[in-house]
C-alpha cells in the first residue's frame, strides 16, 4: 500500500514537472511574462508549438513586432488539444493580457473561451486559422491563391499536355480551396480549350507522402508514363511524387507548397518547378504589429498592416478588409499573399532565415543557381 | 491419380470431399489457397474491366513493391498475435528508424564522412537496425518482464516514437538519401536486371528441390508420414512455375524511355532500339528472404514452437518449462529488426524521410496478418499467409487507383472485398469440418 502511494506521488511530481517545463517552453526568454513593464501585454495561444514552423518563424516575428512597439510577449501551448486551449485562454486572461493572438485548434470549440476573453475586455486576433467571431481580427494567407499560383507557374512552363493532380486529404477544406484556385489560375480554361488534359486526379488521405507516391505510380502506369506536369498540393506529397517520377526517368514540371527545405533543394536541383511559400515572418509581423495598434486603442477597422512587409507577401493595400466566413459572418481581416519560390528567387527564403544555404544547396552543382 | 490420395474412409465421399482431400494431401494451408484464389480473382476481374491493360508486368511489379513494407512487418506481427499480444507501435518505430537513416545521410554524413560514400549507407543501415532493436527491446521488456499489457505499452510506443520522429528531424522533411541506398526501394534502377534475375531464379529452384528432397528424407528417417509422391512433384512443379513466371514477368518490364535516354547519354551510346530488362526488384528479393527466414524461425526452430505453444496455452507453456518472458521479449526485438528493414525500403522509395512516414501502418500490418489467417484467439497463424494478405490489400488499392476511383470509394471497395474474402473462408471451413 505504502509502495503504491509512493509510486503515485512520484508520478504526480513527474507529471507536474513535465507540464511546467512545456508550459514555460513557449515564453522562454527572461522577462517573457509579467506585465510589470506597463506596456501592452500580448498573449499568444499556440495550438501545436512543437511543429517547427512556429518556433522558427512566427514566434520571433510576433515577438519582435510586439517589443518594437514597447509591448511584452507571453504564450501558452495547447499541445494540439482544443480542451487544453480553452484552459490556456483562461490562463492568459488571468495573466492580464490586453490582446490574444489565437492559433485555434478548432474554430467551433474555442468559442466559449473567446467570448469569455472578450467579456474581460480582451481583443482577439485569429491567427492563420479562422475563428467565427465578428469582433476578432483575422490574419491569414490567401489559401485559394496558393492553388492559383501553382497552376499559373506550371502552365507557364508547360502550357499543353497531360496533367496529373495529387490533392490533399479529402476531408480537409484546404485541399478543395487549392483545387479551386488551380482552376482560377488558368487550369480550367486550358482544359476547356483542349490544351491540357487531366489524366489523373486523386485525393491523398492525411496528405501522406507514401500514399502520394503510390498514386503517382498508378497514374504513370495507367498512362504509359505520358504525363507532362504534376500539380501536387504540398511539398510533402511532392517528395513522394518526385521519387516516383525519377524512378521512371521523368523530369517534368512539379508544384508544391510550404517551402519545405527538401522541396527548396529540389527547386535548386531542377526537380521541382515551384514551392509556394507562405512567409510566416510576414504573418507574424502583421499580427504583432496589429496587436500593438489594438492595445493603443485603434479601432479594428482602422488597424493597418505594417508597411515594411516583403513585397511578395504584402496585400493589395495596407487597410483591413471585410471577409465573409463560411459561417456567414463578416470579420475584419488582413489576407497576405503567398510567395512562389522558384529557381530565380531562392535567395529570398535563405535571406529571411527560413532555411539555410546548406539545406537548399545540398548536392547542387555550385554556380548552377544563384545562391549556390 | 485421385485414387492414390483417397486412401481414407472418404473414398465414397462427394466431389467436394475429394477436392478437400487433394488439398490436404499437399499439406497446403486452406486459408493460403483462399488468398491465392482471391488474388487471382482480383486480377482477372480488373483485367476484364480494363481490357487486359492492368495485367501488364509493370502494374504487377508496382503493387507487389508497394506491399513490401507492410508484408515484412506482418511476418513478425503474426508471431506477436499468435503469442496473444499486439504491437501498435510498428508505424512509429518505422518512422524513427527511417528518419534516422535520412538524417544520417542528409545531415550527418555530408559534414563527416561525405555524401554517397560506398559504405555510408551501410553505416546508416547498421545504426537504424540498432535503434530498431533497442526500441523493440524496451517494449518487449515492459511487456514480458513488467507484465504491462502489450496494448498499453505499444500504444505508448505509437505516440512516443512518433514524437521522437519530430525531435530527430527537427520537424522538417529530410531528403535526399545516398544514391546507393535508394536502390533498396525498387523501380527499374532498384532491380536485379535481366541476367541476374534468371540466375537468382535458378538458385531458388535448386533450393526448392533440395528442400523437398531433404524434408522427405528426414520424415522417412523419423518414421513420419510423407506426402504422396505426386504431391511432392506437384509442389515442386508449381514452385518452378511460380519462380519462372515471376522472373519472366519481372524481365518483361523494360526500362522506360526517360531512363533509357539518361543511360544512353551517360554511356555515350544511341538510345535507339536500346532495351534493358528491369528484372526482379530489390524489395521483392528482401521480402522473399525475410519470409523464408521468418518461416524457418517459426516452424523449424525452438523459438517458433515456443511462440505457438504460448499462444495455444500460456499457463501450460510456462509450466512446461518454456521461458515465456524471454520468448516474448525476443518477439518484440524481432519486430524492431523487421521495422528497421521495412524503414529502409520506405525511406528509399521516397528518397528521404518525412515526419509522416509509417503513419497508420499498424492497422495495415495487423489487417494483413489477420486476413492471412492469424487468429486473435492466439496460437494460430502463418507467415506466408500474412505476406499474401498484404499483397491482396495492395493489389486492390493499386488497381482501384489505376482505374481512377476516388480514394474514399476505394476504401469502401477494399472493405467489402476483404470482409467477403474472410467470410467465404470462414464459411467454407465451418462446412468442411
């Protein structure tokens, strides 16, 4: 009996230790918490901080913009659990934040916490993912446009011929946005005019790499390898597709998105045409900057996007615009543009600190592309 | 011919009984035969639907190669389930090992021993194998010696090792692998080539003949009943036909135009009229080797007999003096090794490693084993059955992709066919006894 009690006590201590360490992991730097400075305290509620992107790009950019405006940054991480995220918002409210930047795990289940925060006089920024709330500011990328750019870039190098389309998870709304974007980018027109024929189109459950490779093999075999271009909806699947193409000696135009280091390396090697990159530094800067403006009492409709954003990411103008949500609500929003990364602008991703030169230039013949 | 078999009291039985007797005389597992019939049925069905185009060598080779990762792990899953345990961690273990291979070849080697060295890929393989053994041993220890249910331990493994993948990769895709390593993934460049494939086939045929001869002699020596001579010869001939057919199909697939052009350019020759036979893909060779070794371990070694004894009745096995704990732990170490082998093929097939590699494999592997005749009640299951189970799943998936059915409807068709196949088997067995 005593032994079991001891074991349980030890376990409890361990669990608390683990929670603590992961809880502080987000804020990290000394002075990260505590509103004592008198400036604006901005809290970020991460959904899944363990994914590389947030740590590498979004967080430093948000932090920099907040600190530049005299504010203080603090954060929580929900470990990909919507229930935990509701608790995290409580924590941030109790810490006395003025603005919450929210990367929501689930748009619907976070609503109670959002309402609670707003009742406490806290303003909300829906970051990267939509929350159905008219009082919130929504900052994201134009996802449909990612598909548009993919189609445009591939059609520019391969205006005619057989196209294969490897789409993402059938249950992910994004996969459909991307596909619609492709049609807007000229794919539908090219198909209608008979210049382009779609010889294979398949959804990939879970955006799985090996699944995408298997689908590509089936499409290649069904068409005697007569495929002229492949629209892959992201870089992970493009990794599988690229290998299926190389295995039969094909080097044809191929798209992707996310700016994965491996994909950028393929762009440098000439094995992938384009990786559409969402510049997370720009997204973070916009959010941090907006939070400071909101803290200073600027009305939501008058909040402006920062003027020093990279040209490629900058929206058409710096003013916010109304955005109609799938739920029929109108929210104030900044919609940033994704950036096509091709052979000629690889330096952009290296200069911004997104990837290193070594990652992009692995196995590339020196001098064959600009940064290598 | 029939009369020589029907020596039993079934002499006057129906045609059905006579067929069953024939099968029984060859000592071939009924479920195995069912799987083969299902596979042939699938291929004939799709062959008719596509006007025969789906039966071309490249299609058969493609799905066979796609099934290999699942089939390899399924050979071990049979033993896990036979011993009344489960392993949910296989996909994550595969993920960890595959990521280790890719990180070593992509990040570590370039700054240490260099890219594409002749031995680099072997170092990577060795390291991956070691990690597989360690992860398997940890889980095996917790299950066998700490008596924690295998479902819980390997569920923990499923979660924890997937987390570990992100730690090893730093969250991003690691690619490419060394060029020698990619050969393990198959495809025209990862195959034996025409001549070596025939030599490989010849070795196997000789091995089959020797095995049949040796087995018959041993049985005679110890006074065990032997198969009737016609059955021995029949099995030999069928084996011969399968090997010759397999090699012939593999060699009938020729390098595609793009590769021929690359090859011709590299060697300064004209691509006109150049034909290169692909031959047996490396993953198929590896799967064959794994299946043989695993079948040998399961049926001819003490280890295998212990596993089946534990599955049949754990208490009796323990009382009978079997070191059940060590046996169980060995099964999980074996699983680690199989996952590492499978990881090499997975990583080679996409030339690198993504964080999702191996995701969801646990269900596919368990399905392959169960469809192939492994019983959750313990004690029953064969390794060749599990391999065939994996091949049937991928044959269906690939053929449905080939005809362009949307992925959600593929799932529906696969589900219906698999349940029907197992239901038919269950039904015919119940009626047979």
